[in-house]
C-alpha cells in the first residue's frame, strides 16, 4: 500500500467517524429531544433509542421526560380572615410539549421561576378567600385542587403539564407562634385545673358517701338493737305477767317480801316497829292467845 | 447512550461497570506484554484480545434483591431477574440494577440545615399546625421499596427526594386535620395509617413506582416551650387518680368498720334479749314453783315466807323497837342513834 492511499484511507476513516458522531445520537428512556434546524425547532423525538440527524444544520436539545419537582421558598400569605400563614408549596410537573417549551421558556432553569410565579399568584388568590379553620380541615384538599387546576391551565401554554400542586407545609409564622404557645399553655392549665378539681370532687363524693353509709349502717343497727330490746322487754313482761297473773295477791306478797329480804335488808336499815303490828303480837301478849286464835 | 444522559440516571449502572472495566485494562496490559514477545502477529493479536475483552464486558450479575433493567441506546428493552446475564457491550447496551426487594427507611422531621437557619428556625421547621390550631412537632419514619423498577427509574426525576417532600406534605396534611390531643395519644395509629394511605395515593398518582410499606409515627410532641403545661396535665391526671384512690381507701376503711360495729350492736341487743327473756322465764318459773308450794297450804306458807324475810331483814337491820302502849309515838321524841348506823354489828348485840 502506498503512502498516499494510506492517507486517503485514513482521511476517509476520520470522515466516516465524524459523520457517525454528528449524525447519530441517543435519546435515553428519561429524555425527549427537540431537533432544531438552523435555529428553528422542527421536530420532537419522544421514543428513546438511537437516532439520526443531519450534520451541521441540526442540533439536538434534550429535555427531561420525567416528573420534575419544583419547590419554591416559603412565602407568607394573608388569608381571608386576615391571619398570616407561611406556605411552602411544591409543584410536580413534566415537560410534555418540548416545542412550545423551547419557544416559550427555552430551559428548565428559566421555566421554574415562571412556574413558581404562577403558583404563587394562584395561591394568594385562592387563600385570600378562605379562613384558617377551613384550611385546617378536609376542605384543604379542595383548595389545593383549585390552585392546581389554575396553575395547570396556565402552564399548558408553555408546554408544561402540572401533575400536582400541594402544600409542603402551611404554618403560622414564627412571630405568631408565641401567641399560639400562650393559648396552648392556658388551655392545658385549664385542663389540669379541671382534672385536679374533678379529682377533689370525686374524692368528696366518695368520702361523703362512705360517711353516709357508715351512719346508715350504724343507725340501722341501733334501730334494730332498740327494737330487739323492746321486744325482749315486752316478751319478758309477757312471761312474767302471765306467770304472776295467776294470783296477783300472792305475787304482791311474795314480791314485797323479796324486797324486804333483799333490798331493804341489804341496806342495813334502822327499823322502827310498832308493837301493834301483827308481827309483834306474840311479842306483846305471849303465847297465851294462841288457843284463842 | 451519551455520557451526559448517563449521569442523570440513578447510580447502579457504574457500580457494575467498574469491575468489568478493570478486567478490560488488565487485558490491555497482558496484550502489550504479548506484543513484545510475539512481534509480527502483534496487531492481529491485540485486536483479537481487545475484541474478547469488549465482548466479555457484557456479562453482568443480578443479585437476588435486584432487577436488571437493560437499555439499548438508552431505550428500555429488557428486564432480567437474578443470576448471570449478558448484554451487548458498551456503547450498545447498558444495564441498571435497582434493588427492588430492599426496604428503605426515610426519616422525616430531621430539619434541613441551611447556613442561615437559627435554632428557632430549625424548631419552627419541624412544627406543624393541628386541626384545632395548635402546634406539634412530629417525626415519622417511612419504609418503602421499589414497586415498579421501570417507573421508579424512568418516570420521576430524583424519586427519593420527591418521596421525602411528598411524605412530609402528606403527614402535615393529616396532622392538620387532627386535633392535637388525638394526634398525641389515641389517634396516633390512625394518623400514621392515614398518612400512609395518602402518601401512597399521591405516589401512585405521579407514577413513582414506589410502595410505601409502613409509616411509623415516632414522636408527636408539643413544642418545647409549652411541654411543661402538657406534662402538668399528665400530672394533674395522676393527681386526680391519686385523690380518688385515697378517698376510696378512706371509704374502704370506714365502711367495713361500721359494719363490724353494727354487727356488734346487733349481737349485743340479741344478747340482751336472750338475757332478759331468760331471766324473766327464770323468775316466772321460780314464782310458779313457789306459788305451787304456797297453794298447798296458803296460810302457813305465807306466814313462813313473811317471817323468813323479816328474819333476813331484822338480821341485818339496826333495830329500834318502841313500845307505845299509849298508842302512837306522840309525846316523846324517839332517839335514833344515828351515829351507830355505820356500825350495825355493834348495834345488833343488844337487840339479840
């Protein structure tokens, strides 16, 4: 092989390589490509794989095909009830129309501030009409839905499909936190006081009930005891009177004699006796009268 | 596939390529050594060895917890399961090896540390509003795994970062519907479950290919400045319980005692009853017996009984007998030796 033909072959090989490198390009699974011919966008490649383009005149701009997340900084929003809250939103979107996207905003870096602006203005408009309590309820998702629809509508013009706009967080700003803390503290104090007082209430109730029960138990017992005493006395009277009733005369005598014998005698009495008593009759007269008697 | 787009993809691909590249380089070195030994046929040999190295670079292994996703010029053409596989070597085909069975943990509530954040900001960052306009600080852990490798790799840009944002948003939304007391105590499980459901719904809506296996609510606390007040509520609850227990102890103490006392009173009265009746019966019986004996001879028994008692009485008595034949005790004042009353023994002597 001559040196010249080698040179030609080498040049041809280089040319072929250059041609390959400039006409072939790959679009990956996560990408989509926009073909720009001499500055004018002419077509979109959606299918991933190995692709061809014209050398020199065509250039390829790749866009992400996946879902992208935009998370702008926290912003303060005034609600319908004049309360201020700090809202941080996030927006998930994808580029669905690279052609429109290219003509409208060109790059993702440039598109994001615009999208953030859209979200922000929509957010302010919607939240300006609702009060805080409705934001802290099931209604939140409806509000978010509204914002999302608005943003999605407008973003369509720049070739962006907005899949989701949501609140990452919605909080009261730091400055109002203290007021909330104070309220929380006072609420807890109220609760604690109530709990303690309720404990006292219960205790009083239980103690008083116990005291009452004790009094009732004792007085019932005493009532029963009194009744029993009465019954016993009545029964005793019954027994005695039925026994003594047979001969009241004799009972009087017998019982009187018992008193003389026991109570009177045990007292060690001084007795003044009249000799006229039947008892002293013999003492006075002697046994003489016995026959007469 | 251009090197540019390769950087956009999640990292498993380079991990598998590096060992095969090392093999490629050693093959190169070997081929140079052979080149010096075998002059002449060298070029063909080098080319041959290079070709072998290049072709063998397509062998790859899929671990049991992985899935092989094969890309031909960036286009997803095949999904392989665990084992040894072959793909066309670079630059035709590449393989991604996402770990599909591995359960990953994502910790929420750890504050984003930016240089400008103050401590108050950090604390503020993890706080969230509850349904009754209170503030809590909540942490939770999300367990997730890849449900659909294709979606996970190709549908969402940076799925893990997105997951974190969506999870935080879901947790905050659920907390914002729940009153503070419920979120801190009895509804915790419910909050976690609702968060999981909402998170999964949001992930499915955006085709993330992620399955949330569990959301665990770890810490739901009131903010530091008010925690004392919350603790005091707990203490108050304990105090309440204690006061009640003390009262119950008091009740438990006095009521059985009262019952005991009542039973004592009852027994006592029963005893009294028995006693009185027994005595009465005894009296009655004894009277009846005496009456029976009296009835046999009334006069004598009556006199005997009378005299017996007079006996008894006079035995113990200090006696003064005044014989007033002139009827009555008028005229003279009877002397009563009251001083001797205390000595009946001495007084008795002259009487007998």
